[in-house]
């Protein structure tokens, strides 16, 4: 059994996976991610900076983009990300994440869908899972935010 610890410290993300056999360090600062593996060279990879929110947030077109992530950090309350209406020419994805054990709901415009949601509905995670995410891509022709990647348990 492994213990996982994630710390957010003013723009720095630290993740440690500890087990009885080995320790793996993962440190991210600004736009760099460093993997420190025992007995191996340090591996560095460029990754986007995550924007952290702690209250309901209406997503704008400027928030969309390859490699962009919005994370909601809250342990108690229900918080909501609201997606912008899909318009012609909108093609950039967004990754949305929950950090903490509170409920995160992702809502969309009244005539649009998120993956398997009802029209104008949303998806939510209200489990004790502290780190869940989904990557969405807007598709104008079918007025749907397509799920490109999803981690954790999401309900409609």
C-alpha cells in the first residue's frame, strides 16, 4: 500500500508517493515538472501552470487552451465551474480538476451537453476522492463538450 501526498505552495506543486519499497518525488514549479526516481536520472518535463480557484467560477474563452488547467481547491462546500457556451470556431480544450474532498460541479449552457449529461445539465464529483479531473473539448456541430480524459467518479 502506498501513501500519496500532494502539496500546493504558492505556485509550486509537490507530489510524493511513498511505499515500503521506494520513494518517488515529483516537484513542479512554474512551467516545469521534475521526476526524481531512486537509482535513475532526474527527468524534467515542461507542463502548464495550473490556475487554482477556491470559489464558484465562470470559465471564459481565454481560460481554454491546450495544456491549460483550472483546479478548484475546496474541502467542504459545493463549488461550481460554469463552461462558456460553445460557439463556432471554439476548438481549444480545457482540463478541470478538483483538489480536496468537497463537491465540484461542472455546468454548461442550457442547450448544450457535457459528455453524457442531460441538456443544460452538468457533471459532479461529491466523493471523498481528493484529486479528480476531466479534459473537455468543445464541438460546435453537436453542441457538446466531449470528454477527452476523465479521472475519478463523475455523476450526472
